[in-house]
C-alpha cells in the first residue's frame, strides 16, 4: 500500500474540498464537512449511520462504475478524475470527479481509500449538450440530399454527411479530421472546388462553383460562418448533382402536366376549397355542373350552391383537418338555373400550394336516384298488386263457389223430386246460375286477354234501343227483388242503326248497371244514352261520339277513393253498406274495353248521395238497314255430316254427341287423339272435332298426324278444336297445326251447330292444298318412288313390303343401343334409317332421325328417349300409309 492513513482532524485542514475516507466496498467511513453538505446531510455521524443502514447502494446509481473505480484503486493504487454519478440524501444525482489513493489502515493488513471529489455536474451537462449538438449537426447533414461538409478555417474537416462520404468512397471517420489542403490527405477534391474554398477563406464572401466531369455536372455552394466577434468559425460546403435535379424537375413537370390533364378532362366534378368552404379551384366538369364559369366560382363559398340547411363541413369529422382518410356522402346542389342535382361526394384533405385544403370529387347521381326511386315505387306497387291479387283470388273463390253451390243444390233437389214433377223449374234456375258463373269466368278471361293486348274489336250493326233494352231486361228482375227503380232513356236523335262493337258496348253497359244495382240500397238506377255535346274524340267519316251514363242513388264513393275505382283487383271499402259480393275486376274490364274502342270513361260521386259513370265512345252511323239486321232466321244445317268427335271427358262426350245428333249428324266418338288418328285411317269423315287437352295424344298432335296422312285420300277434312283456354293462345297453334277453327268452352248448342255448318264443305283439293295441309313434311312421297324405280310397280311393291317388314327392327336396335348407353351404335343405326327414309321421301322421318343422331352424339340420353318416341310414331305412320297404298294396288 501507499502512504499512512491521515487522522480525522487532518481532513478539515489539508482537504478544504470534499474529502473522504472509504473502504474498498465504497462505504464512506470518514468525511469532511464539505462532503457531508454536498451529499445533503447535516452532520458526519448522520452520513455514517446512513451508510450502515443501506445508503451505500443508493449512493452509487451505477454500481458497475463504482466497482470499476475501486478495482482501479486496488490494481493501480490511485485514480485521478474518475467520473462517476452519485446520489444525495434527497435523491438528486450529480456527477463527481474522484481523486483518490489507497492507504494502509491502523492495523496490519487493513487498507482504505482516501481522497477527494469535485462536483462536475455543470461540466458534464455541457459535454452532453456539445455531443447532442454534434449529433444534431450530423443528422442534419445526413438528411440533406446534397453532398455537405463543414471545414475549419485551416481546411480540417469538422463534419461530413453520408452522401459526401459515399461520393468519396470513404467512411465517416476517415473523412472527419482530415485536412483537404494536405498533399497526403485521403479527401481529394477537384481543383476547381479547392480554388473556390480558398477564395472564400480569403474574401469571407459566399461563392458558387460549377464543376463538370465525365458528363456529370455539379453546383457547389460555399458559405462562411462567423462567430459573434465577426471571426470566421468554419465553412459549410454543399454540392448538388445538377443532372439528378434536372431529372427531378422534369418528373415534377410531367407530374404537373398529368395532374392538369386529369383535372381538366375528368368527367366528375372536382372542387378544391379551404376548411371554411371557400372555393380555390374547380375543373370544367364542376363549372358545367353548376352552370357557371370557373372564374365566377373561385372565391365563392361552396355552401351557397348547396340545398338550404346543408354544408360540406356538416358531413366531415370534427378532426377532419388531421384525418387522412377520405369520406363519402351525398348532398343536393342548386345550379344557377335553380335545377336540383344530387351529388355523391368523396372528400379528403390535400396540400394545395402549401396550405391544407379539401379535395371534393362529385358525381351526378340524379338519374340513379330517380331510378332507385322508381324501383322503390315499382316494388311498392308490385307488393300492393300482389296483395290485391290475393284479395282478388279470395273474392273470386267465393264468387265461384256460390253459384257452384247453387248448381249442386238445385241438381240434388231435382233428383229428389218424383217423376211427375216438372224438372224445368230447376233446369231454368240451374241455367240462370250457370249463366252467372259463365259471366264471371268471361270477365276474368276478358281481363287476361285485354292485358295481353290480344282482344280484337268486332264490327256489327246495331241500334241503341236494342242494346239498352237487352240490359234492362237482364237486370229488371234483380232490380225488382231489391225494390230499386230501374229506368232507361235513349235520346231520340239516336234513332237508327250504327256500326261498332255491339257485344263489347253491351258488356260495358251491363257491368256498369249491375254494379250500380249492387251498391244501391234504395232509390233508383237510371241509364241514359245521348249524343256527346262536345268531345275530344275524333269525328268524321260518319263517326258520332255518344255518351252512355249510369246514375244511381247508392252509397257513393269517397273522394280519396275515386282514383282507384278502375284499378284491377281493387274493391273499395264498404263501411256502413250491406255486404256486397264481387270479384273487383268488372270496372277494370270496362275501362280497358272503352280504351280499346277509342273512348273514355269517368265517374262523379258523392259519399252517401250516389254515383254517375259516364262512357264516351265513337260509333259510325249507318244510313240504310243491312239485310242481315232485318230479323233472325232459325238455324238449319246445310246437310247431315259424318263427324269424328274426340273428347276425354265422358260427360262432355255424351253431351256434344247428342247435340250433334240433334242437328242431324252422325257421330263416331273416341276418348283421345291416338284413337282419333286410328279412326281416321279406317273411315272417311266429313268433319273432325277434337278437344285440345287429351291423354295419349292431344288435339294438336292428332291434327298434325291426320294432316300428314291426307295426301293418300286426295281430300282435306275440316278439323275443329274445342278448348277453355283464352282465344289468343289457341289461334296461333291452330295455324301451325293445320286446324280450321276454334270453338270456345263452355259450348252452347247454337254455337256448336253453327260453327260446324260453316266448316262443312269437303271439296277435293289440288296439289297446292295438299302442300298446305302437310306443311312441307309428308310421311311418304310415292311420286318419288315412281321416279326412282321408273314406275315399275313390281319393284315399288317389293320395296314397300320390305320396309313394312323390316322398319320395326330399326326401332328395336335403337332401343337396345339406348339401354346399353351405346351412343356410337345409336348414331349409326339412326343414320342408316335416315338413308332409308330419304328413299321414301319422308322429310318427317329424316328430321326425327337427325334429332336422335344429335342427342346421341352429345350423350343426352333424356333427349334420346324422347326422340325415340317420335321415331316410333313416324315409323308406325309410314307403315300404315305404305300398307294402305299396297292394299290399293299402288
């Protein structure tokens, strides 16, 4: 160890600074007054006691530095200026410079540390500030894109950024401290730059040096920095790559050009405004949208063009100026012409000429909103229509069941009565109820046909007295039963005959009058017909607009319900009225019929007083009485016919056959279309009457097959069909399948006999007629066989016999191939039979074979199964036709 330990009194004499004595673990065992005060204690004894009670660990915030201090004292015997942080009694930390040495203790083997420490907190803080400043300068230099360096006035490098060091291919430490003017320096600058730096050092003035080397160009700014006394401290050198800056300027210019192009040519409206709403710029689309000019809009507040009570700011978040996310919302703009435009805006914050603004991109969605509104209204209308249809179906169900119940009840009563009683009473009632049921069904069918646009108007000669009289006669009994006076008046000026759709006009008048009777509890219903005093309807060419009015003293219609009167399926509320039955389509049918006739219909009504329905339609005046209108002639058949009747319903079959027999005709009855075809092959008929919907083969299929067989007989037989389907669905099918006429169900005796009589001619037809009835698809063309075999009957007979015997084998092979799912075999057999069919000129057989081949090729087995049924039918037809020809000796 070193010198001997000092006495305690010597600390205050020899060490006027902060002196101490401590053990090698750092515990202070003796301290002078200055150190005691520095550590924040009042007396040395208090410090010593604290050291014994755990203050030792708290006194040194960084135990690692404490251990290092005493390790050096053990190994070297002394330390000078060792810097270490220490903590005072109050917890504050200060930095101390320790000067100490190891000394021997009072006993042999004991050793302690004696020394003093200086408070260097201020110095240490200044060093931290200086280091922080150096780091700040270095970071600032590194953040610069230019090559930057700081030089001492003597040429020594004080600081350099990464860009400059990288350009020199040197590290930061290699550059800092080097002198640029020394010949052996690693920092080698160009002569032009060195000359510029020397000039600045001499003149103290800023300078710029332009350097060119190897196709590159640099601009260097050299700026001197002076202290407060005006003395030069250092130089700052910044070197810029002009080629890089030129590329950046070109990219910036290109970006600005692209932005201006997009801004000016964008189809959407673009607004740039500040956070107070003041418009800074708009594109042409925005000016066009607001029907103004760009110059007029700039500096205007955008809120002045918005619907009153709205603003852009009201749609933005409170912290929108700091929010980077865009927001979308809708506003309504008012243009210069006061036109309302719905805009879908997208807004986001942007920097515009150095200030924070809002960029709004707006799209005119007025049309989309209008479409959405219409779709919503259509949806509401569809829902209302569905509700009305449900209500209509419920009403119709009731209206259908009521007369059906009457028919069943009257039928049962008639059956229970003895044979002596007269059945006509019940039959008349059943007929009346059936007529009521038929009217309801006809109304439903009429509405369907009218909405499909398939109803065609008729042109008949009539007089108004007859139409009005028929309606009054029909409803008089109903009016008498209800105690309501029913009256009618036809203006004397309408005496004579007119032309128009009399049945439809009668239907309209009957519906309106019946409707008036239903909604009248007491009083009267009056019908009047008069010429129109003034009408917007077209006049001329004999057209006369007439007005038909039906007035009643019924319950009336509320003002808010009048607009719904002519809507389909709608029945108006009946509060305070008797329970009134009805389907809700009668007035809708009237409205559509009147529109179809080129007229108009309206209603005037007062709740609790009554209603008046007015119909105005144009009719044509007829000067002379047509011969057909002089009177009705009882129906007489031209001649008795042999008729083939096909009907699957046995009751209808019995009824129709008896009606035909009453008309003097002979009737053969069958139950389906297949039996009708077979009967046609066996016998000769003057007329064929087919039901459309039948099992096995329907009326259309039977008619088509019969037409294909007719060339053998050289005679075309009239074919009529009966159906309850709407007329517009039947007429087209009749034309396709060669059917001559259509009789709607339910069938009356008069209609049935008159229609049959009208089609009872059965003359032979020539080649043109044959082509028409076959429609280009003949089963067998015997003329072609004659040509192929030079008219040799023996050879033709042999070929025909061979076909009749072998044709079924083709069917068997096709069915076997189908059972084995062998498409290739099925295709081959179908192709072979198609070749045979061509020999016989059977276009129909060739067509069905091609259908099988197509389905077999695509392995569509379901279609193959259906096509084979057609092939079997065609083969059977061919065999029958050929056999008939063979039997007739060709």
